[in-house]
């Protein structure tokens, strides 16, 4: 693990555009290294569940679509396939985003991989999409073609119950074994977790006295678990009203699961 001094390779994005650029460059870097299965966690909600994961994913998904198409499809006839949780979302975004013809909008549950695909971007699959995702990962077309799969903000745990069914556990196990967690930008209560492959995971604490508003806490090779991060982010003076307020929100969130 690293100390309190920030390694030169770690920087927090200073804007959405900066974060999007870092994310997309990291994904392209993974693909150029021959990594064909990549996950991206791009979560700026800091635990605020006002909007769904899909809603919170739209801005970065649009940027990723534009840049991945430009890099992967510009000089060939291949398509970029976008996979959304439902047909209505796919149809709506096809109209709103006005992407080139070689960007194809699909629903995950009705998707069959066609020929000549540069990559598939699977946007915010949920617990309801586990069966469709499992079918895609196991399909002969995907396995034989080696088509790159990029999964953005998967949320395979049922957030209403906190449960993960047998099929969900199987898919999670497969993804943990086969996918590279390429890019992570996850805001937390009081901090943030970042990772850009092949770098380590870096934990940051909110600090108004630091440039950019965050202080580097530590880095490590494996992803830290949630409780460890909460311990590392807890302020020294736990009697402050701000801390009590945030812990109250945290406990309330647990009670609602």
C-alpha cells in the first residue's frame, strides 16, 4: 500500500470532460493490450439514489459511444453495438443521440451478435438483465469472434432486496474471472475511489484544504471493500455534525435494503 504522498501516476479528474477522457483512453488502452472484456464504473452520485444507475450513466455512455466509434469504426465497415436494458431506452436514445449509422442501438434481452462488430458497449445492466447477460457471455458468437465487450456500470444486485440470485452469482463470478476492471471513478460519502488500468486502486478523502478538494489516502493492488474504505475515510473527530449526518444517511440506507 502507498503512503500519504500522492504517486505521480494518480490524479483525480477536475471535470466531467476530464473524467470522460481518462475513462475512454483507459478503455481504448485495455483493448489495444488485447483485453477484450472490460468493465467501467463511472459513478458520480456519492450514494445519492435519486436517479437510477441507467439515468446516471447516460452522459458518460454518450461520450464513450462517440469516441469508441471514432477510434474503432472510422476506418472500417464494422459496427459499434450498444446494448440497453430495454427496447424503449434504445429507441429513445437512437433518436436523441443521432449517431452515425454504424452505431446500432439494441435491447440486451433481444440481442444476437451480428458479424463484423468492432465492440459491444453494454450500458447499466441490472438484476433484471442477468439472464440476458449470461446468455450473451456464453454465446458461441461472442466466444468464437473475440468481440470486445465493455460493460458500463453493471448493477446486478437487486437494490430493492439486496439479494443476488443463483444466476446472478454465476454471472458475477464469471465477470470477476474474465473481465478486467478497467476504469473506476466512484464518489463516496466523504471521498472517492479511482482506478485506471493497469494502475492500482486509489482512495481519496474530501479535504477542502487540498487542490481539487481531495487528499490522497492510499493505493493498493486489489479493490478495497466498502467497510475498509469507510474506516479510512472516517474523520478523526467523529463527533462533528457533518460526520453524524453522513453516518445517519448511511444507516438509513442500510435499513432500507
